[in-house]
C-alpha cells in the first residue's frame, strides 16, 4: 500500500481544490474513480488561498493536534502554542514551515495510524476526516467540508431551518459541530437510527468531486477504517488514535464514519 495522501504537499502547504463539480442526482449509485471527471490531482494551492476565516480555523486545529502529540513526546514544558504559533524546544512553527517538523509530528503522521488490518484517522490533516477542507456542491449549496454537510443535514432532518442556515455561515469545523449538536428538536436516539442514510450522499459527493480525497481513500486498500475520536462513540470508535486499547474492536463505538467510508471506497475502485 502506498503512503496515505494528506491535505499537505511536500512543502507543508495545504492542498485545496481549484474547481468544484456538481454531483449527479443519482449520487447514491454513481461510480467514483478514474472514469468520473475530476479536478486534476496535482492541483495545489497555499493555505492562504482558503477563505481567511477557514484558514485561521484549520491552522489552529491542526497546530493544536500537533501540540498535543509534541507534549506527549517532548514534555509539556517544551511545547507552547499561542495564536497559531507552535514552539517546540525553542523552535517556532506556523503553517509556513510545517514541512520542517520532525517526521513524527508532520500533520499527516499525527492524523493517521496504520496497522496491518486497520487505518485509524483523526483530524483535518487527512482527507478521510469530515473536518478536512474539501469543498463540494449538492444542488445549489456549496459545503466546505463533509462536517458542514452532516450538521446541515441533521438540522434539516429535524426541521430547524434557522440552525441549518447558521451552519452554512460557519467556517470552523468545531463550531459547525457544536452548532449541529444544539439544534432545536434534536432527538439523538432517532438520529442514531437514520444518520448513516442521511449523510452518505454528502460523503459520496465529497469523494466524487475531490480526486485527492478519492486517491487517499483508495490508498487504504481493503483495510478496515476507524475514526479514532475518543469522545465520539457514534461516528467514531470512542478511542483516541494513541489509546493502547485501540486494536480491541470489542471496545469500539459504532464507527459510522468508518463504515460509510468503506462503502464509498467500493465505489472508488
């Protein structure tokens, strides 16, 4: 299996898509992969080509992830994070020089843990994550991430149009998720039953309209996929990517996202 694609190019710059294609109405049955028209996979743009608000949010989230891993490896006293500037043992890092981070702290390596049977993923530095910046369109709406689609879809399902509109104005995936968790009329038990059916079209659209994302998904081969979020037992496995019990599937949550991605991967092949 080849190395996982990430949201960053070899210079540590964020990759984004230059063009967005509208998903077909029969998206659930659409076949992904080389036969479908995609944006060229070698299209890369600086993180500064993102919307400024989105850029700030994504840099903050990614540096925070790196900061946590750096503290684990180098000790809390050797790591400081302030205003999107990360200092590790006296060396300062921003989105401009992520490529110079130690290999173990590169965004794509912090976001992915791979075994012989499973690919664990977490955070916006990997295309597998719902937080990744991968704009796509469904109908007249453009979503900046599958997380935005999921929370918008959830608000619409429970007929909270005000929250749905508010979600479309947000740029920070954490804020988007927080807004989705507070929609009026939310019935969590009911959402658990219907969420996979409700959100799958958006996940398909993301990978259909973003070739690098589709490539990253294909790079996982036939391995199991697990969203390693310690606080999410619905979409994820309820364990962090560094949890020593992560290989024990008996301790996993529902892992809805991992299961959806495996189904979408079959369409990519």
